């Protein structure tokens, strides 16, 4: 199964491995999921990780190494004009979420997994699930 993981799922999974995001990250590590990320999602991870307790002690190089490790294991999708335009037309409440939806659209992934309420509001039109719902349906 090909899944796009939103930044909040990746960060929560790394910081709190016992919860649903952690289970998803573990499934990815053992090869049970094909994860699709975009340069935008990776960049957001690099910005957010240093703010979290478990990662505050890491240097900028350490954070960059973590993010490069994510990129190495993922399929990287480049956002194109069509996917960005469709995401913009979808009416995402937070403009910062458009590139995440565009990653789903450009990649043709089966599902976007996110905890973001603005993206989840579009679940009636796009395959978008919370980490808990993804785990309940696909038992990673």
C-alpha cells in the first residue's frame, strides 16, 4: 500500500512510538508500507523536529541526517503544477496544507494519513485517514 504521511504523523511517530503514528512508522521501517513524501513534507519535518523534546539535543546536522534517512526510505514525489492547482481548488482551509494534498494527488498514493483537521475535512472527497483510522483499517 502506498501512503503519504503528513509531517504530524512522522513527527508523532518518531517522538511517541507506542501510538498509532508510531505503529505506522514501524510498519514503514519493516517494509509493510510504501511511503511517499515530498520535498515540502521533508522540509517541514526539518523545521518541526528541533522543537520537540526528544530531538532538542540534536544538532542541525543531526536533524538533517534524520530527515535524509526518511528521504532515503521513501518514494519522493515532485509536486507538479496540475497537482498544486487541484489542491488549491480543493478549498483547503489552511494554505500550508495544500502541498500535502498535492503530494497525494501527484503520487497517486492510496491514502494520505494525517492528524490535521483541515485536511481531514476533505476526507469525503479524497482518501484521507487519521492515524488511528488507518491502523484500524489496515492493522500495520
